[in-house]
C-alpha cells in the first residue's frame, strides 16, 4: 500500500500563529505608524512627576531638612536635590507650572520646596498631550499630590 502526502494548504494552528504574530507586531508599531499621540502620555508624565514630589517630601521629613524639586520647562526635566531620579518628559507633552513668585527663579524654571514638617511651597502643573489634559496639584499645607483630569 502506497501513501501519497498531499499538502493542500496551511493548518488551522499555523494560521493562528501567523495571526497572533501580526497582531502583536501591529499593537507595538501602530502608534508610530499612525502618527497619533498616546493619550496616556500626559497621565503617565503626571504620575512620574507626582512620584518625584512624594519622594522629595519623604526625604525632607526623613532627613529633617528642606528638599527641593526643580521643574525645568526649557530642558523638559523634573529633578530633585534629595534624589538622583530625573524625569525627562517627551516632546509630545506640554507642561506649565503655577507657583509662588519666589519659587520661579527665571522664566521656564521653577522650584517646589518641601519642608521637614511635611508642608511645601505648593504648585500646580498642567500636563497635556493631544486632547488629554491633567492637573497635578501639590498642596502647600500637607504636601499631598493629586492628579486629576482637567479641561483642555
């Protein structure tokens, strides 16, 4: 008895594997291909800056001395003096800062001061990307940070 093997096409498993690879590739590359801005960029940037603010507050309380958080809008970075962490926000993100006049050293450069008792000089940052806009509030009395969706 002689068997002949005829390949008429692909098996269902082979087709599913190819579709899974194509779907994975498109999900990774789609933001670059479409040219659309990721709406979560503004939220992620706000969360990163809030984490730096909480870290600076914790360092001020723990070490018993003033800690600062510098917001450099010209160079698109936020950094603290009590930590080596630096957040550089991408070009797709726009940030504006409102703080006390004494905390704005020069145009495009501001400082948020954290005191050993947990209070801060306070600030408000507007973070936007595309149609998404968020407001990061740093309360002057308690130092609490809150990130909320704002109107563009």
